[in-house]
C-alpha cells in the first residue's frame, strides 16, 4: 500500500515521539501534531489496517517493521532536506517547514542525488 502524505506524517511523528519515550499514545500524537483526537484515532485505524502499526494491551502505538521503515525514510528525508536548505542561508524554522513539504513528493532518484551531493561537499 502506498502511503499518503498524512500517513507518512503520522508515522514520522510516532517514530520521533518513540525516540524520546517508548510509550506513545494516540493522545501524544494528537498533542504533538495539533490534530483532534478523532482525527488521530481514524488515522491510527487506517495505519493499523495497512500493517504499519499495532497497539498493545495498554493502547500504546507500536510501529511494525514496515512502519519503522516508512517513518525512518521520511525522517531521513526531512533532516537531509532541512540541512541542505539551511546551507543555502535559510532559517532553521523555514527550512524545516519547507523540508516537511518536499519530503513527501521528492523522487528517490533526486533524494539520492541530494545525499550524494551533500556527502561530497
């Protein structure tokens, strides 16, 4: 299943939150993203059905292997693009916002070329 931008954002958020706290709840995602609890609940249901995450008996969100893979891919793209944009003299806040938009639509080929370019600098 191909993830939509919103699905990638949810997985990335769960991934980031889980780096700081192993127990991530839907309410944590809601607060972090500024979305309503029903919206997060709906997204969690869709991501669970697609196999990207599960919940344990306490309701904590757990990324599956494919969920981790998708989240790490989005997270890497965000950080790499942000770093590139900042190297052009753009503020960190603007670079982060722009990277968040681009990370979902950039091709694998272009992203790999950007990574190669950055590593050769």
